[in-house]
């Protein structure tokens, strides 16, 4: 899986980058055909906004969250993405 992490008005530390990579790797458990994942972390007036775009064979999913703590925002956005991928996987198996 191709992972791209971008910081806007914030520097991504090695610890945060490792945290992101481990969080994103858990997404493959729900959908094995994840082609790429892009994460944008933006700092606006002490609030971190995290957006995740995941590309899966002919489909694109987006999830986001915003809070005062960057790891909380990442966790919540990844959990939202997991939920979307889980629903997508369940729909595929219904057919």
C-alpha cells in the first residue's frame, strides 16, 4: 500500500509518522485491496484537522476528524475509515 502523509501548518514528527503508519496498516484488515492512502494533517488555531483518503479498486473513501490533540484526531478519522471499509466489504459479500 502506498501511504502519503502531508502536514499543513504543522511538522510531522517521526513518532506521529510511525503512529499514522501503524494505524493505517490496520485498515488492510478490513479491505485487502487498498491501493493507496493519503493523510492530510492541518493545524488551524490550535485544532488539528485530519483527512484520510483511501483508494480501493475503483472506489475512493474519505474520512475526517478535528480535535485539539493530533493523535485523537488520527484515531477517530481512522476509526471512521474502518467503519466505511467494513460496510463496503460487507456489501461486496452480500452479492
